[in-house]
């Protein structure tokens, strides 16, 4: 006999993919009680997303997760990023980062790492818990789920939807999801291959091929004898979303683009997707927030999707903690939409453009357009601009401040600092998830004492920062740089002074 159990938490997270796991880990790090609800019985074993862009790499390093990422990654040496598969690597090194190359890491391996992290922090994931109803009130959100133990309900002050492109939360709230419907369907498959694969397909650079018959493939190695094939073709482009990807379908695509010397021994995992491009009008609906694919969907071109979701979660997590734990004004949560919605809008523009450029069509001047863009990417300024957008390293958030400063809103690079005669990387100061106040001048900053429980304040020396002192938010963005207004800035981002 099933029973209904009501459990109270501060935050309910729906979805245990990369976005939900990052968000839940940030909440757990801040000591905010939360629960992750996921309808699947276990992690999705398919590789899916495979590229971690430099800004996401920096974010993971802020929490000490990068070593685990690199241990699980697929070696790509020093191959750079790309735009629409054009044969000119994007140079990320011009953006002052320690991590100027994408890291090749299948999404299932990243989620394994994030789940371990969440467990270490005491977080909870409840699997086989399928959301069926949602109700908002003045004081919170109630989520009703079906589970192996019957129907259960959870009540939280806030709920965050991280439940993917076909979000149940989005449907239950009736949130508008405008954009462009998909016109072509593609597929992604994790394969065991046999036969001779030419050298270009053995590298992680993104071996894009097309054929006169309308086939398109992107083949990359996953390690351990596996390859990931993203493809489309005459049969695939019109297939139903839920139709199984067959070995015969994959074989036809491979033979059309690689020849008959290579064959498919096994289709390990496979799924279909379209080129639909949509974005929520509002990321906040009362006490419900949307992050990752529940907030935006797009063609998986240029390795953007997973990165966008992880960065959404990293932006929202500490803000929820500041409101729930530290009494920050609830209007702080509105900055999540203000900061992240424009970022995703730009990504949707970039992925639509890449989809058009990467298509197999050869008429209408598309080949000539590719040639022109290839020439333009050889220009340092054009390359730098696209590298900044594709990597996320150019991101700058608007910051309220008493006085403007050229550093405000920028990400804080992982500079070396001299602290008490010891060399320390900035990222080593961010492991606790608190803000960081760097005293870089002769006189120490004393105005921040009432916020000492929410800050790491460090006296340091460096020639890399042109300011007497800087305040960095938990997500790594500079929100104050010397001068007046520190107390107001601290109150805005971290809540009222203690005592």
C-alpha cells in the first residue's frame, strides 16, 4: 500500500544531470538543505556532450574538481576549439587563462565526478522519483512525485528545474518557450568500430565529413575503444524522435562518409535530437527557476550545451544560498535571469549560425561563405572575438557599483598571488564557495569585518591586478574594485552585516 510522505527542504532540484548536480553541490557546500529528484533509475551512460570549454574548466577549478576531470578526460593534446568545423583553430590563449584548450570529457564521466562530489558534501539524490504535480504558494513550492515507495511530496522554499529539454517542470508551470522548431533530426551514438579508420578520425579535433548524398558526420574517440558519432542523413533527418537508432542506419552513414573499410561492431548507446532552438522568456517563475536545457535548447554545435548549463547552475547556486542562509534580499535572485538569459541568447545565435555553415548543402553560395569565414578567422581580432564567445572567457556581467571600474563584472583569472611569502593561485582561495576579498594595497580593508563569515579575506601581492583591492563573487566574477561602496556591495551580494 502506497503512502504519501511530505518532506521539507530549502531547495528542490529536479534533474540529476550535470546542471542539477552542480547546483546541488553548490547548495550542499553552503550548508543549504536540498534534495535532487530524478526519474531515471541510474545515471545516463551515454557520452552525450563531450567538450568542456575553458570558462567551465576555470569554474571547476574554483571548487577543486579539475584534477578529477583531467583524470577522466580523453587526451586531445593541445588542440584548440573550432567554429562550425572550419579549419582554423580558435586561439583561447589570448584571453589570459591557464586553460586555453577545451577538455574532452564525455558527459557521463563528468556526472560521475559531480555525483561523487555531491555525496561527499552530504547531498542527496533520489532516483526513480518522477515529478507529476507542482504547486506554488506564498512560502514555497510543493512537488509531488511517484516513487518505488508510492506517491511522495516535497516542500521547499524554492525549486530549480534542471530536467532537460523536455522539462516536466516547464510543462507544469506553463512557461512560454518560444523559438524555432526543429527542421532536421540528427543522432548521436557511442560505437565500437572495426576495420581501418584513417588517421584523421583517430584525433579529437572534430573530424567533420559530408557527402554528396546529404550525409553529415562528426566522429571522435571516447577512449577504451569507443567512438562517438554525431550524424544525419536522408533516413535520419526525418526519423521520429523516439525511433531506435539501428546498427544498419549507422553503418549506412559511416560507409557513405568513410567508405566500407570501417564497420560497426556494436551500437552501445544512441539517441536522437533536432536543430530546434528555443529559450524561456523568463528564467524565474515565482519560486521556480530554470537552468540548463530546461531553460534553453539548441543544436549541439561547438560544444556549448553542457557548459551553458553548468555555468547557469554556478551562477544560481550561491545566490540561493545567500538568500536562504544569509538573509540576502530576495531580489538578488532576479540577477540570475538578468545575467544568464543574454548569455544563452548569444549561444543560440552562435549555434544556429554554425548549423547553417556546417550543413551538407553545396548550393546557394555556402561553400563560398565557408571560404570567406575561414579567411576571416585567420585575422587575430576576428579569431579573438569568436574565441571569447565560444569559450565563455569574454563574459562580463553588469555590476551595481558606487563607482565604475574597468574590472567590474569580469571573471577573475587564476592568477598567482603572493600570500605571506608563499605563492598561491587565486583558485585555491575559492574552495569553500565563499566570496574572496583581496587586499592588494598598503592599507588593509576593514569595512568587510561584519561579513567575515561569508568571505575569505586575504592580504596578497600581485602585479596582474590594477586595483588596491578586489571583491570576487563565489562564481569568480569581480563585483567591487577599490574605492567607496564596499558595504553596499557586500549587502547586495551577500546579505546584511552580521550582528
